[in-house]
């Protein structure tokens, strides 16, 4: 490090502090922040030359690691054709091929694809589709959403309205949100039996309110940012049955769980069920670009097509961005051609072995692993300000929140890299 480059870094950091907002932060914040120079495979290189093993996949998304030659090629080739073109009245091969691919790999009833810019918007689109569907059926009273607690569906107003109202990050806005219906989340873990007690709260809300409910929205099997909770596939299966019984649509938000993270390509496969509407995002482009998709059944698409006003009332400016679609198509193909099942299984067993010693520590409440997700839940809220620099000093990138330290590395991580990541985390948790 020359004097000059240290100076450059300090100037940049000062400007960042003055002018740039980061996720769930304020400008001028005094918590540490690290400028990244580049990223390659599972290695993040900071501007000062420090290298970190990535334990986050940039929040579920970089499943193939960074700077992948095949994804680079896909985006470069598309760039020389067109970076973007409006999607109203025009269409293009990357969007069509990606839509076809998504229809092929998701549960059979899902046949139509709406592209949008981010996960939150995909959720807004799903909610609007459900409401508009019932509108076309002359059931305009069916406009509320039912969900379970501890959910997280995004940061926009509709998505906030179905995220956990208390433990979530949005309680400040509660008074301005649409009032949706909430049921207690199930307590059955992934490997446990779902009892009558687990399903009763949701069943009772449905029984009372089904006439005004457009859809149930859930994160299948793994509740992510609302608490990294895993629940039984039996629960999900019963939710599907209840939706059928009460004539309510099922929206599954697989923005976090999609594309192999839980050990199945889509988490709903654990329960062998299909939703009426499915939201995808995060790993869709392998973490390269922001892109999301909302898939719906023909029944929903046709009802909206043939109902009043005959069109779906949503259309983002950057809908189906060609660079993003081309990259997503390459990413999905790359995933399907890779031995991802074996990789995820291997990550799961190394996480299980490696993290389980933490179970003995007094300040640890629970260690749980599902697919390529490892969670250490503590009894108390973590002091990020003191903990974050320790992870960086240990050469790993881990970003805890609330009471949770969690790992979800890129699928391409080697055993040695994963071992280093796990050892660093276990040592730091031990010393807390
Ligand atoms: C991240 C996430 C979202 C929101 O996606 P953004 O791209 O951040 O808008 C929605 N639902 C789930 C389950 C998520 O994990």
C-alpha cells in the first residue's frame, strides 16, 4: 500500500460517509464499511488488498461466485446487441428464452412470466395479480392478504404490509400500511412433524376471513430476513390444501430460496406442491444484475386477459432488461449443468459438522442447517459494530443481523475455503 492509495481510500470513505446511503443504515454512520476493489470466485478483495472468503453470496444471489467467465461472456455478447429496449410493444430473444426456461423448471401449472426489477417489485406484482384476478371474477371483496409471522417480503409498501409487523424492520411504518391478516408461524422445524397446533392459527384465520382473502403469501420452508427459520414441508402441504378448500390463491415467495439454496431447485418441491403465483429474484442472474420474475398459472393469466380491463395494470420502464435476461438465462443453464445438488449437500454436511460445536456455547440458542444455509442463533442481539471487524480481520465476509450469524456461501466454494470460513466463525462465536 502506497501512501497515495491509502489517501485515495480515505477520501472515498469520507465521501461515502457524507453522501451515500447503505441498506438499513444512515449516512454518517460510525459503523465500519469496507471498500471492495474486486471479487473473483469466492474471494472478495478490498481496496487495501485484504482478501475475504465470501460467506454471504451477496445476500443469496452469487451462487456461482463472482466474475464467472460464462456469465461475463453472456453479458458482453448481449451488450454488443443492445443494453436495453422498451418492452411495451417490443420483445426480444433473451426475455423469451428466459421465460421459457423458467416455465420449464418451475412447477407445471406456472406458465406465464412477468419480469420486474427487484424482489420487492415481484412481490407487489404478485399481490396485484391476485387482487386483479378476483376482480375479474367479480369477487372484488377478496383483496386482503394472509400470511404468517416472521416473514420478510421486501421493502416497498405492499411487501412491507405482509412482512412481520413487530419483529420486522418496518414497524415504524405500521400505521401507514394496508392492514393484512397475520397468523402465528409454525413451530415445527424442517425435520419435524407438523401438528394440528402448528396449522391451527392459519386455518382459523382462513375460516373466519376467507371471503375477503385474495391470497396467502409465504416464503416456502425458509423464512429469511424475518429470522432464518426453517419449517416442515408438511405445513406447506397443508397450506396448499387449505387454499384449495377456501378458494384462496397461494403466492410463494422463493426470492431467497429459489435456485437450489435449500437442496431442491425450488423450496416448494420439498412439499411437492405448486403455488398459483411464484416470485423469483436474488440468484436469478447469479448475482450479476437486478432482475426478478413473477410467474402465474394460465388460469390467472387468462382470467386477467379476458376480464375487465383486459390488461394487467403494471409495467416497469426497465421491464425484462436484455442484459439481465441474457445473464439470467446463462446463470440458470450454468446451474442446471453443474452438479449443484451434490455441492449443496456437501456444503450442508460441512456446515452441520463444523458449526455444531457452537451448540455447546452458553450464549448460543440454536444451530441449524438446511441445504447451503447455516444459522447460529444467539440469545442476544449482536453488536455488529464490534463483531464485523473481527470477521474481516479473520479473512471472512459474514454479515450478522439481529441475533443471527448465518452462512450461505456460493455453491462453488471448495472444502478448504468452507473449512476456513467455518473455523473463523466458530472461533469468533466462541470468543464472544
Ligand atoms: C430479499 C427478499 C425480497 C426482496 O427482494 P429485493 O430484491 O431486496 O427487493 C423479497 N422476499 C424475500 C423472501 C427476500 O429474501
